């Protein structure tokens, strides 16, 4: 008899929905159905049973083809690469558990690695802004229960965080928000008319690259100071009107995404958005939140935070001190300058997201990629080590975009003999110890 | 397990009334014993001071706001991030050290237990992840209840049993230790940008006052018979004139008797009292109210307090008192971090520089010392820095030097840029008392152990107690006279034993020991009403499912569960 596993956590995006119901075959091996998930989340679970999944490590041959090798061989090769390299980029971590990260960091400390996560090409600019000016924020339940003014700025949850709007931000009825979306005023600020904008009461089309100016104009308007006739393509009357609406809201929230972090101004855009939020707290209650992408990129920042004190791009190559400097210890810059001697990728696909030059540099170095699936990065790696899917075939802790930790669940068994990230990293760690005890690779 | 005998040391132990006499301490199987065999390893403690491992009663060392403080302050790593000798991981940070550094530094100072002072239940998993990664020291965490919707609704209806049943449920879900209350009502008001500054202000919507919340939570604590008492960060923290509100809150404990099986006598622990003992009406006419507050504490036996000593450093303030951090940010304009937590609490963070050239900060420094020096019963007054709020815990040795030497303290006081103003606004210059080593052992060992309900195993050197022992390079007969010497002696133990194992030797970490996570399992009669309310609130108002709320066992691999039974109370 197939059975249902309830309260399952979706390992796709930073929304970290925890109400999925997964139907599993009697032998605990196959996922038969997914309920409550969005299309992307459902696909993540359905992937588990797709034919053609790589089940054993593969090593690239001289002719470019891949040959199956054993886990032991792959572990030995990886450990030797790590011990030999004086500076290894250890990038990814956003789709694995915090427990696995912890083991990875231990390895990095021993071999002199640089641990970086996807924030480096995503919300890294938000983190820089927060390092500069702080951030007034809240948990997603606060928005559900209190927010009557919701602003989506440069983000498109309708596509990137599909259940965000129904679970937390637009539609849910909460304790002080019994009317659901009818009691909320929704604003979308974007240079395009997105599907999220379609759900908004008010769409404010900002001229591309003028987010900073428009945010600045809102700060000015809130203080009642003078504005030019238009700012970023928005007439000043509109800006004054909306600023007044923000001030009279009971609880406002700004959600922002790549439209702010990766357009002209980058961290400065976030900086001023945070400052607007801060200003608003002189009049009413206001919060701001980054729409984090990968389901556990937030977790990587947290674990790095409590172990080393920085949220991403942590250089442990000095072995006695952790360093973090954007532009210096960040992955893309390291690769562009060809500053690392080997690459160790886990639970993320830089091949799909990094600039081409960085990946060309990466492809010339010894590379190991640990990922359940074939992706752009596995195809330029010397070794691809497949692992169980975290959140599907093994559990582990993850942090939601509001930093709330949730323990993901194992719903099915991984393919026979397949290691989890934790098991694999533990074995690599052990092999590194053996090699270092012997004095090197 | 190895046996040890610590010979010829000057022993200070309040649980046995030993005041510096030379006495051998024997260790076997992780406990202190009467005697050991002839093969026991001998530790020569001649001309050294031997005390039990110290206990931290209130510090912010693990969890979401501590970690936000770490990662949003990269500059804090620049102050002190050097690896010290020993088998340690990379250490980083000064006011908010990384978890590794936190464990090592407490051990180097002679501590073996630390209480994380504020755990938001929704973030309990995070707190335990950090506790799990903090080496050597035993830890526990206090979930916050003072602004919790369930608690406010039950107390408003005068339902103490339901309040207690809900608290018992939360302690089990979060692996929590007791009842923490931060700015009762004020933090819920902060969710609308408001605050409660006196204990009679109404909490918006919930129609309850801080006074009612405090009284209700004390009663629930005694109904359950928890090892620790109700632990409060009071309303109106850090404002001139707040000493009246402080005494008003303390008075709420009058007439309530402690009910428990752990030897605890207090029903209220009022934390970082320094921040709550100010007179005056503004920062211009600000004065110390330490005497007034401590006069009350001294005569009211069912209270304990900790000091919250300002150490005059650049540090990072962090508290579940959300409105206070917003207010503080308005004063110093440094970066402000805030998180409001659904149905439960909030937290704020602001970096802070206690500049000794500023008369107010120097006066706060004096108020903190006055609190400890006015305390008549060292078993009820504990030394803290409310780490990292008034300063980092790594400054304890310096705080001890100010408390133990009038000369050292006066040197500091008289060399403030605005010394005259500080002396006029405080009473410190007129206090001659010097805390003795024996009193220090009460204020940092026996006292906090008793207050936390841990006096069976911690805080003393009686046979049968945990072999948690700190040996300092201090000869009580030739007590160091300079501040620097006192500091140095307390900053690096000669030896630290944790559960009978040497973890620090000569200031060097040599072993990670066996770390325990403490939590309290309170059994209550089956309560259908509370279980119904929990189910309903999770279905309707929380953003996580009830089934994903509890902290799994794996987060506390070495858990020490203290059970209390309140099932017979119904």
C-alpha cells in the first residue's frame, strides 16, 4: 500500500514550505505523488524517480567521456586534491543540510579552503548592505498576521517563490488580518510588468537602473521635502501619494530580490531600501526582507556565521584566522584571477550561474563536484560524486529566508549504496586526516 | 577514567564554607570523591587558588540574534581573532565570539556552565545548533515567554494551570530550561512600534499589563516547580529614572514562596540590574539608583540578581527588548538589526561603544560595580556583563579586579575624563568594600548554581559533585595588587577540570571534554484545552506546521534532562 508522508519540507526555494504531502511506494523507494507543492517543488520530488540518474561517482577520461568509479576511489582522489592544493575554492552548500556544511568547514579549515555560497552571486550585495546599516526585519508569520502594506521591489515571487504569496504575503488571513488580501494593499515596483505585478493593487514602473533614485525619492517624500517632477520615470504626485500610504499603514513590509541586488548600485540599492524602512519606523511599523533563493543558502550563512563570523566568502586558507572581503575572497573574483589551485563544488551549480570567464578558469583546475544530478558544473569536473537528495532522501537542518530553521525530512530511501552529503564528507574528512598524518598527498 | 589528586591548593568553596584553607581535592570518574588510590595523578596546586568551575547565569552566547550580531559585524573580527595555542579551531570575534571561541574562552576563564539567556521558541533549533557546536562547557537555554500570545491570553483569564501546561509543552519542544521574560508586554507592543514603559501600561489588543504577566509567570514557575526561577529583564531598561519601575517589579514577588526540589530559594531572578538602577529624569541629571534598588533586594530574601557590569568596551548590544534597541539606535545611530517573531517575541541588535570619556557610560560602569558592592548576600548577587550587552564575558577578569581592589577601581574612577561628574552622580567613590576570593566563589559558583537549581552537582567541591574545577595562579596570601596582575591570573586558568578531565592546562585548551545540554522536562496533567489551543494557533497563525516545530533529539547528543512532576497539582 502506498503511504502518505505529511508535513514534508520542500527543498527548493527560500520559502521552505513545510506542508507538503508526499505519497511513497510501499517499499519506501519511489515517490508516487506530491501534494501542496508548487510546480517547481513538485518537480524536485519527481526528479527522484527519473530514469538515468547517476548512482555512482564518475571520473572524466582523457577523451572527455566519463567512467564509473567507486566511492572509495572518488573519496581518495578528492582528499588528495584537497591536501595538495594550497588554496581550494569550496563553493556551493546552498542545497545541503547545515550538518553537512559543518563537516565541510572542518575539512576547509584543515586544508586551507575558501568556503563560499550562492550569496556570492545572489544576495551577497544584500549582506554587504546589512553589514553596513543593519536591517529591521521579522518572521514571515508576522507578515501573515499583521501586514497591511506589502511591497515587492525587484522581485517576482509568482515565478521564483510561487507559494510565498499564498502562504505569507498577499492572500493568507492572519490574527490581525482577517480579511486576507482584501485588507492588504499590495505594491509591485519593477521595470517590467511581472506576474507578481498582476497581483498588486498598484504597479509602479521604475525606469531600469533607477531603483536607488526612486527609493531615495520615497525617503524624501516621507519627510515632506521637495521632489523633481519625475524620479525614475515615476511622477512626483504618485511618489507623495504612496509615501503617505506607507506612513498610514499599520505594518509594512518590503520584499526585494535580484532586481535590486543585481542592477546598478547593487548593495547601495539595498542600503537605501533598508534606510527607507528604518525611516518608516519613526511613523509606523515597517520591515524589510530579502527573497532568498536556494532553500538553504540562508543556512550556509548562518553556519559560517556562528563558526567564523562571516556570512559568505570565508577564506580559511590562513588556517589560523578567517577572513572575508568582498572582491577578494569571493568565488568569481578568485576564479577570474585564477587564485585557487583546485575547485570543490557541492550542492549548487556554478556552471549555470557564474560568468563564463570564471568558469573557463575553473575548468582548467582539478575539480570535484558533489551533486545528486548531472548539471552544468558536473560536466566540467574531473570527478562527479552523486549523493542522496537532501530533503528528499535524507533529512537535515535548513534555514528559511527569514532565518527560521526547519528540519527537512527524509521521505524515501536513496538508491542503494548511495551516500548522503554528510556521510561522504565524513569519509573525505577522515581520508584527509590520514593523508595529513602521513605528511601530505 | 583517570584519577587525580589536587594537592596543597588554597580551596574556596561556599558549599562547605572553606575559605582558602589548604585542602586536597580528589577526582575520580568525573566526580569529586573523598579519596583516590595511590596511582592517582598529582596536580600540584601549591600557592594556587582552587575553586569549582564557574557558572554563567545570564549571557547571550547562542542563537539567532547572537549570530546576526556576528555576521553583520565583520569589523568585530578585526579586534581579536588570533588563534591561541592548543588543539583549537579557528577563533574569531571579540564582543560576539564564534561558537568555538566562546567555548574555549569560558574554559580558559574557569567556567564550566553557561546559560543562554533568551531563546525565541521558533528559533530553538538554531540555538541548539550553536550550543551543539560550542565546545567544552555545559549549556542550557531559557525560552522567552513575556510576550507570548498563549501566555498573555491564559494569564489575562487567570488560568495558571493552562499557562503552566503551555510552558511545559514549550520546554519539551524547544529543549528549554526555564521561564525567561523580557520587557513583558513591551515587545508585543513593539510589533506595532509601541512599548510598555511601566508595569501598569496596557499591552495593545491583549488588554493585560506587564505586572499581570510577571505575577502570572512567577506563579506558573512555582506551580511547575522548575529548577530555576522566573528570570526577568524588566520594563524600561536603560532609561534615567527607571529604578522606581524596577522596585515596583521586584515587589511583585513579595509573599511568594519558592516551591521546588532543587534547593532554590528565590522566585524571581532579576537580570542585569545595572541597566535598571538609574535615577534622574534625563541623561543630564542622571544618577545612580543602585543603593535604592539594592536596599530593597537585600531585605527581600526571595530575589536573586545579576549585575550586568559595563566594561567600557566597544561591544554589541542584543536583546529581545525590541523597542529598546530601536531607541538605542536613535541615540547612537549605529546599524540597527531587528527581528519580530510571530506570536512569541522580537529581538534587536545595535553595536555600542561605552566610551570612558563619556560621563554617562562611566557612570553606568560605576552603577554596575555598586550593585555588586552593595549586595549583602553574595549568594544572591552574581557577576555578569549581560554578555555582550554591557561588555564581553572575556572581560570578567577585569570586572573582578575592580570589585576585589579598591585601589584598582579608584584608579579607573579618578582617571575618567569627566571623573568629577561621575563621582558626583554615583556613590562608588565612597565604597570601601573589596570582594574577597570567598565571596567571589559565592557570586560566580555556589550562588548561580543554587539559583539555577543545579547545586547538587555544580558550584562546589563537595564529594559527589561534578569534578568541574578551576585552578588559578593566585596565592591568596600574596594577592596581586595591580589590576593587570589580577586580570592575568583570572584570564588563564592553570588548570580547568570539566567532568574530571583536564580541558585547559596553563591557559591552553587540551581537551574538548564532554559537553552536556541541559533541559527540563516538566510533567503536567493532560490538558486538552491547551493542546487544542496549540493546534489551532499553528493551523491559523504560525508560519510553520506544528509537526515541524520541535527540536529533534539529534541536536543535543549529550542531553541532561531534569524532570519535574507537576501532575499531582491538579
